[in-house]
């Protein structure tokens, strides 16, 4: 007797939520000692979107969830699981997934948050795919969403030029066949020895919020940019190459490379190492900056809007970020 039938899982739709307000490089020139030229040359970023005061991660996540449900014609009551990848939850508790469940009226769904910064969405995507793949669920929402402006110090030029708000949601469903979309192999890796190079020092159990932590601005993101950069340019291509090799693939088999949008120089270095021309690389960091767990669903949305994806295409996703953490994953596009 078979209790459950394993199946293929695929991405059936993509929704997004991006706040309309812009923070341009020219705006930042008036706030900190920086220049449009420096930011563009060192990062590729021209602008980021920021929420108005009071707009939360669950507000944006619910907007992205309703967007993908509308596009796919699935009703909120049919959603069974909601996974929210975020490091900017509305509150430490409850989980943002619970707030989203209530806001969208997904009355029969359970859910949880997944917190591993920039790698969050790719890890959440694979986690969600397991619940579809093992035959337990037919409609899983995986959301990557951030209000990074809530943890960024707009007096710190080393971080405030990079991050933005926004993200998106994917609906995962069973797939009738590999050519109609499926998840492939993945390779994930973390290295906690580099944890201090990108962190929010205060507000957790290590250093609960106090007047002193507030005065020292320790509740904001602190980053050793060079250390993270070095890790990224080494690790992201390394995982991609190893993943391709163990699947007997090369860069030329990839139709679209969708990397985490952290820095244009990291993206181009990875593409070069994989032997991929930039036409096969999704770049939208100029429009959104680094939205942490939000970058990959936003990149998927850009790929669809630019008609860069067709049924049967092979996608290589790559990520890296705080943890330190990194990952590479293969997926076949299904629509
Ligand atoms: O999703 C993961 C999140 N994080 C990352 O991916 C970050 C990875 N790292 C980076 O993207 C880059 O390291 C940064 C963009 C953060 C910085 O670029 P960099 O080329 O590594 O610059 P740097 O930190 O080595 O600094 C070079 C110079 C320094 O001046 P001196 O010491 O050479 O005089 C900095 O003080 O640039 C200065 N600098 C700036 N100048 C103008 C640093 N930030 C700025 C700024 N504007 N915003």
C-alpha cells in the first residue's frame, strides 16, 4: 500500500510587491558622503524602493501573495502552506507567515518563517518544493520579502547605499512532467565562522535591546563589505560549477542564470567563471538594489516581464549572504 505518491514540483506563478517610493543615488548624496559615480561603479545600483512609514513586511508579502494567486487563479482557501523568507519580520513573534495567512484569508494554510538573510528565498523555495514533491501539498506559497529600511542605518554609507525594500512570491504546485517545470538538484552551504561579517549585533538574546545598544546604533545592519565580497566571488561560482559538474552540465546548457542581486561585480564575476554571456544573466540590481530575501522573486518577475523565460528552459539560481551562507539550484521553467 502506498500512502503518498512522490511527484515533481514546479513554480506555477510569480507575484511581486514593491513600494512606489524611490531612494535614488542622488538622494543618498544629500544624506551621506557618497556619489552616484561611486555607487554605480562599485555596486551597479541606481535606485532602491523604500516603504512609507508604517508599511510592514507582512503587508508587502500579502500583496505579493494575492498577486500570484490572482495570476494563477488559485483561491486563498486552497493554499496549504505559506513559507516567508525574511530577516525583517513585522515582529520577533508571531511569525510573519501567520500574519500573511490571516491577511490573505488562507483559512486552511499553516506556515512558518525562514531566516537566513539573502539565501532565504532559495532555501525556502527548496523547502517548499519538498512538501509538494513528497505528495503532501498541492499549493504552497513561498515568499521572499523585506523591509530592509527598518534595519538600515541611513548615516552609514557602507550599508545604506546597498539595500532596498520589496520582494515577491512564488506558487509551487505539482508538475505533470519535467518539460512542464520542475526543481532539479541543489547545493547549499553555510559557514558560521563568518557570521560577524554581516549581522545585526543587538536585539537578540546575545545583546538584548538597551539604551546603550540604541545609542551605539547596534540594532542596525553592520557589514564588513570586503569580507562578504571575497566570500561571494569565491563561493557563488564555486557552488554553481560544482552543481553543474555533478549533473553533467556546463554553462552552455543554462538558458538563464538568476543570481542574488548583491553587487553587479559579484554577478559579472560569477557569469565569467561559468562562461555565460551577460544576455543569459538576469540583472535588475540597478532598479531595486539588494532586497535580501526579495531579490530572487523580483528577478524572476523581471525575467518574465522581459520575455526571457519559456517553457522547458533550464534556470540556474545562485545566492549568498549573511551566515555566511550560499547556494546554487537548478530548475526547469514550466510556462
Ligand atoms: O547580500 C549580501 C550583502 N552584502 C554584500 O553583498 C556586500 C558585498 N560587498 C560589497 O558589495 C562591497 O564590498 C561594497 C559595495 C560594500 C563596498 O565596495 P568596495 O569596493 O569593497 O569598497 P571598500 O569597502 O573596500 O571601500 C573602498 C573605499 C574606502 O575608502 P578608503 O579606505 O579606500 O579611503 C571606503 O571608505 O570606498 C570608501 N567607501 C565609500 N565611498 C563612497 C565605502 N563606502 C562608500 C560610499 N561612497 N558609499
